[in-house]
C-alpha cells in the first residue's frame, strides 16, 4: 500500500483488503500544525470497506468507476466518475464499496489532518 499513516491514541487505522493508496501531495499549512493531503485510492473489483470512521471531513472525487456510500442511518447513494462526495467526520461510515465486480474503482481523497494521524479508523 502506497500510504502508511501511523495511528494515534484516537483510534486504530481500519484495514482494507486489496485497497491501494498513493499519496500525491502532502502540503504543510502555514501557521498550522496540520497538512493538506491528496491521496489516490484504488479499490479492487467488488471491494468493500469495513465499518470505519474519519476524524475529519474530506472531499472524495471519483476518477473511474462507481462507488456506493452511506453514513450512519443514511440510505446508500451511488457516485460515478466525475462526481464528488464528502467524507463526514466522526460518523460511522457504514458502507463504501466498488459497485463493479470486474473493474477497479479509483478516486482521490483530499483532507487536512495532523502529520502521522490516520484518516481512516475503526469505529
């Protein structure tokens, strides 16, 4: 996996079998202890994330494929290439999956977080 972010006391990083992450940008924010991070993520065909959460909100841009996502008790919604969705902070991400059983799903995730802190954690 291209990105490895060590977990802190706030929670362990959730495992995603077959998912790859490549950090494209890591920009320190002036006057702040956080950084802007842009990560390219690829899910295998039919890949699905386990229940997890995010400590901060983030923007997700679908590059290729169709993703299905839901938070808390929300109904699932599909997102196609060229569309965006928002990762919500500290709400259980109850569903995130690649809807295509034959092709990978690729997307960018953009968020601001302290260095070394994990963006994806177990609930």
